[in-house]
C-alpha cells in the first residue's frame, strides 16, 4: 500500500514549529522519492522562508496557533500555512529583493522567486498557499 504524500502539523508559531516543518518536509520527500533535486531544494527553501516568517512575525498577546499542510502529487509540491495571528498587511505584488546590505526582508522575495504560486489570504488570521510545479 502506498503512503499518502500529505503531512499535517499543528502547533504554536515558534522556532520549534520551524524545525518540525523542516522534519516534515524531509518525510514528505522520502514518501515521494521521484521529486527532482532542484524542485525539492527550491520548494524546501520557499517553505522554510514562509515558516520562519510566520514564527518571527507571530506577535500577539496570546500564542499564535499554526496549521501546516504539506502535499506532493504528480504535478506539484504544495504547502498551506494557516495561523490565528492578526492579518498581515502585505502586498505580494510589491515585494522585491532588498539591497545587498539589508539584514532582513528577503524571505518573501525568495519564496516568490522559487514558487509558481504564492497566495496570502487574510479573512481570518493568515493563510499562505505555496505551490511549485514539478519540472523534473
């Protein structure tokens, strides 16, 4: 019986969650061994950047709860982050890579450059939808 190529995590937005997301990505890519190296590397980079941003910007009086769903199918690698933080007011259309002397601000620009789709929704908290089409 084939293992389902979907992994779901839940927890508080903190550094430990970022580590769990990295571990879950490793597990997902073990379950779907035919993902090409470039697709795996670039998807991992984008997911890591978004996970780190969610953890770093989870500024609230109460802990921010996050659900992460990672999925791989024949066509794409996908991730969905859903959190309970205040909606982030971000215009993805205006995101660009900062100058070489900047110490931060590259995360979303890197994610946009490595993904085929990055969507941010703010109806209740934040929902980040990441998708990279498989090329290999």
